[in-house]
């Protein structure tokens, strides 16, 4: 199997001194796990932390044949270190978080160096007297694609350059993956689908079909006004039949300059608010004045043997 290499950066970010202390603890655990898994691990750089016995970041190079991707994947992301603060014994907080970023070594970067533009700038964030004294932060731009990556957590411009290049390489690899996925989707879309058998037992209601359905009730009769209001609420608000039957006049309210049905109780007792289109509210208004009763129900459930 081909030998592979990757970089792992353990960083405290903008966390307190305890996070910088946790960086060394996580780095030590990472080295022990690598040795147990037969992974070669080398320390490339250590950025000192704000207190003795701490590190703002540690950069490792890991290499191996089998198990490297599994080892890298297990450490990628955010690590929670649980311990009492060594600097503030009375502090109640015991959870300290550090980040582990996976980078591609600059030597393996898959781009032409002539296509890259480097810019230096002053770093921002915590850094004490060193901050804004030198232009240690680096931004690198891949001119053909416009992708950018930057690094400012290290005090050395040389180390920030290496990190920025590694991050740019990862972004370019992600762009290639997206392009490959798009090409695969395009190829799949050209493949003829499986021949279907059987009879379709349902269909979606189209806009034209909905307009045609709304035009069926007769406007001149009370029942026609009721049926049109019922259909308008069903179609315009997307309600179920039992939800429509339970709607009350008092639930129609104006919220943020639009009509809504408030406190609608749906399946499993869930309560929600539904927007009412103007044309649906107009259909309800045409029927409600002639149908108001003490209960305030807009639509009543049909039962056999009873006329509505």
C-alpha cells in the first residue's frame, strides 16, 4: 500500500490559558495513540502559549500506510478535555476545547506555484505586544479559481505561509470533488430510467386543476359559498380536512401585515400558525357573514343525515 502523509494542527484558538494547557495534553495523547497504531508522528512546530507549560498550537506530521486515514479521521474536529483548571483552582469550569485541523503537506499541493499570489498582513486577535508589530499573517490566492486561504495563528510568517498553502490545497481538492460529483450527476441523468409497470393510483393537483376545482361551487347559494370557502382554505393554506373543519373565525388574525390562522391544532396535538392567502381570506369572508353562529366555527364537519 502506498505511504501517505498528512499534517495535524492542534490549536487552542482564542480560548483561555486552560485551552492552551489542554493543547499539550491532547498532543501527548495523540502521540501515544499514533505509536500504538504504528503511525509515524513528528512534531513540526510548537507555538508557545500565554503561560509556562502551555502551547497555543502544535503542528504534527503523521505518515503511514495502513490505518492513517482512520487515525486522522478519529482526531479531526473539536476535542473536549475535562479537567480542573491548573491556573484557577476555584474555577467551576472543567471543560476545555481545542481544535484539530487536518492539512495536506505543502509538498503534496496539487497546483502550479505560478498560479498563486501571496499577501502579508497584520494579524488580529489576542497576541500581546507582538500583535500588529509585524505582518506575520499570510493570505494566499489561487488566481485561476479565485479561492483564498489565510493563516494568522502562528507568529512566524514562514509557518503561516505553510499553513495557508496547506489550507488552499485542501480547498482546491474540495473544488475538484464538487466538479467530479457534478460530472457524475450529469452522466447519471443521461441514463435511461427503469421501465415502470402497474397502475398509478394517485396524482398531484396542478395549479390549473386547483383553479378549476375552485370554480365548481355556485356563488349564488349559501352552500356554494361554504364549499368555495372550504376549498380555498384547503388549497390556499394546505390544511387537512379535519384541521379545516376545526378552524374558528377568531383564529383569523393579522400578524406582520398578513392574514394567518393562529393556534391551529394539527396531528399529534402540534400547534402552529398558517399563512392565509388574500384570495382564500376573501372566499371565507364571502361566506362567514351569512354563517356566523355563537361557536364561531367557519367550517363544520359533514355528517350523514344532516344538511349544512
